[in-house]
C-alpha cells in the first residue's frame, strides 16, 4: 500500500473510533512514528497531509529536523528514552517530549530550554502495567499504593517548579501483544490517574494522554488518547 493510502485508511479508522466513543477526530493527534524511516518517506507522509512525526533517537531527530526545517508547520515529537548527554537535540527541535521518566532529564531539558528561550511541553511516562522492561514512573498499583502516589506527586512538584518545561499530560504503553481487554485496562487506568492527579494538583495540566500504537490505538482512543503514536501501520505495511 502506498503511504497515501495507508494514511487515508488510518485516518478513517481513527475518525470512526473517535466518533463511536463520542469524541471528535480532531481531538486525536496522529503522531507518525518515523524512526528509522528515510527522509523521503517522511516527505511523502508530509505531502499526504501529516504534520506530526515521532522519533526516538536524539541524533536521528537532529538530522531529520535540520534536513526538513524548510517544511512549514512540521512538528517533531520525541517519544523514546532520552540520555541526558543527548538532550540538546530535543530542547532544540522537539515540539514535545513524551517520555519524561526521571527528574534529571526534566531538569536538564529545562536548563537547555532556558538558554534557547523556549518552553517545552512534556508528558510524564507512567508504567501502569508494571512490566519490568518498561520505563516510566512506576504506577502499577497507584490506586492503592500511597508510596507510588506520593513519589509521583513529589516528582510533579519538582518538575512544576521548573520554568522551561511544562507538563501537559501522561504517556503510557500497554504490554506488547496485550489483548484488547488488557490494553483497555492500561489505558483506562492511565486516564483515571490523570483525573486523580488533576484533583491532587489542580494547577497542573494533565489533559493530554499519549497512548496507543499500531496494535492498540483503537482501545487507546476509546479511553481518551489525545496523541496516538503510530509507526509500522503507516510505514511498514506489506
Ligand atoms: C516505535 C514506537 C511507537 C510506534 O510503534 P508501532 O507499533 O510501530 O506503531 C510508539 N511509541 C513508542 C514509544 C515507540 O518507540
């Protein structure tokens, strides 16, 4: 399938899923995960109307964003684990960072964004499933575990005190190959956590939810995803 057809088909599925859950398609930002894809593939997707792209390596982000900086209104989302020593590319080029998984990376980005005179929107990555292979703040029993709650609130208070990064939501991943029901549970618990945090910290914005990938974007949208991160379904369909 050419990329234009894949985009059209995916947008129709997003629209249907959003509508069926009482939401509108424009409440869901499609982040096309272009990691490992060549510039030509990104340009083809851009020409087909996409404006949001996701990368998970800082050097790759820097190279691609610099090479495509002539494209109006193109947005880069950094979605992977970020090493502190590679954070400058994200501070320079990313529209948002989806994977804040520790204080230190937020502090580092805030320093660099201060020098660049910008504010970087960030998602806190939360590990809801408890899988050891997943990064993110451990929230696998946040509903009952006061220590998990207090740890997360303490991080949020520290990050909120930083001037040049701004929390605007949570990011999560369901286990790979999870059943629809298991993925739904992870996404629903993430949304509930965002609602709980909004009550606990009313001055912080937790309205964005980055959740859902090629295999599970439908349950994610049903549970309130505002950003879906989709790679293989767009770029690697056979
Ligand atoms: C690669 C990646 C995606 C996209 O995964 P697909 O299954 O290819 O859609 C989404 N989120 C993160 C964090 C990724 O690393």
